[in-house]
C-alpha cells in the first residue's frame, strides 16, 4: 500500500467521523402532531399559542402549551412546563426532511413581586419538545406570569442538520395562588 493510498484512506476516515458526529449531535426530528397538545385537557391548562415560523427552506407552525404540573400555593414549589410541538410544516427543499427545535432558555417572571425562575432539566415527549421550570410563589394573589422561551429552529437534512435561526417568544399567563 503506497503513501497516496494511506493518505486517501485517512482523509476518508476523517470525513466519515465528521459526518457521524454531525449526525449524532443533530436534534431529533419531531413529527407533526396537529392539535394534540392544544386540544388535550391535560396540556394547555394555562394557555396555548400557535406561531408561524418562516425558515429559509419552508415554514412550520409551532404550538406552545403551558401546563402547570402541580397546584400553586405559597411556600410550595410549583412546576410549570412549556411544550412545543409542530402543528404543520412545509419544507420546500428536497434535501430537508423537516424541521425540529431545541429550547435553549426558559425564563418565568412574576409581575406581582418580581420573582424569577429559570430552565430546569426535563425529558422530551416522544413527539414534542418540553422544558420545565420550578417556581416559588411568595404571596397569595392573582399573579401575572411572563414566560419567555428562547429556541433554535433546525432543518433536519438526510444526513445531519442545519441551524436555520434562533427566536425568542414571550407569553403572559394569569395564575391565582391561594
């Protein structure tokens, strides 16, 4: 085996390793689920919104649902969740299989006393992306919570993915605390 052949094999192996790492670090492709998380009584009990995201190779309708997972009381931690699912998508590129997203930040702020909460670790649902936060209410009142979600929209290709753009959305939720 000559030196040229060794160099070509080394270059080929490096390319294969790079493609494998790119594929393994890509976000998973989540399916379009329609209004599953919008119409269920379990998920949108604090509110839900549908937004159109226009990418460079298509468009996707994202549904944001905000359930609180525990009953809110003072001096007890309350868990909130943001569930982002795809309602519908249209990919205009032949090499794109679809769109996916990663939630990179979740910030909850209470306008009543200024309390804040940040993203907590969470497990994704099989057909949506989820982020959790734990919030401590200090007073009994009607609280106006502002959820700020930062996420990255990815185009999932046949091999790997490309970051299309990042976005930040905010939603207000009213919560009565006893």
